[in-house]
C-alpha cells in the first residue's frame, strides 16, 4: 500500500477533514504503539509501513517497551493529539485497522504476541479480543 492510500484509508475510517489531520493522528497512534512493543518489533513493523511512516515509527521506539493497557494507550494518544480518550479510541481504531490491512499476517501476529489480547480490537480483530 502506498503512503497516500494509507492516509486516505485512515481519513475515511476516522472521518477526518483532511489528509493532514489523518497524518497527524497516524503519527500520534504509531508513536504510542512504538512505546509499547520491543525495539526489534518496531523496526520489523516499520519496514512494512509506507512512506515516512516507517522511519517515524522507528524514531519513536524506546530502548525497552513499556507495559500499559488499552486505556493508557488511549490516554497517551489523546494527550498527543489534544483530544479526549474516547476520541482517541476512535483514532486508534482508524489507524491500527489500516496498519492491519497493510502489513503481512505474520508481522501482525508478531505485534499481537507482545500485546495483551484487548489490543486486538484496536486493530479491528475482534475475533482475537477478550
């Protein structure tokens, strides 16, 4: 998937007014995800993302992943984009569902292996959620 296609899908799913807004939300969600998974997994995921998303994700990685749940994930996204956690839940879903559509199944499974099952719903995989 090309970068412009990725942002178009995020924009449609999130019902954003512009590609710029979709890009801002995407950057915020991916930066929080990079804090939650291992540096090696961040790099593996980044290698499958289009355009500047991969390098941006890699820049956000931490030396050690932090452990936090879905509610904290939403809070951190909300803080970065200046919204409420409920809005950030919508934003995370728009971005991470698009990530799930754009990377290989094997890579998605590797990401899931580092997250509690509650995160699966953020990626649009309710079949794997609690």
